C-alpha cells in the first residue's frame, strides 16, 4: 500500500527549502522549462491550482546533480 499523498508530496515553499533552492527557481523552471545551460528544475504535479512536488522526485533530482570530486 502506498503512503498518502500528504506524506509523499510537498508544496512549493517546502520543496524549495528541501532542495535548498529558492521558490523563484522552482517557479521559473515551471514557467520556462528547460532553457540553455540553466539548471533544470525538478518535476512537479499540477492539481487544479495547487503545485506539488513528490519527495521521491526531489530526491532523484538532488541525486542527479550530485558531483564527486
């Protein structure tokens, strides 16, 4: 059985804090999509007017930007 959406998803402000980026970064990514050499924003869910980010998508996004020297 899957966890309830409330424990699997975050609103924009919480998602921004979780990935240590600004809300503006997330909004810009939603509005413009992938542009040039900009860091792409994580995937999101649009449910009516509400924007949600799945914790699993945020974790995968963070992992995809991991760099090891």
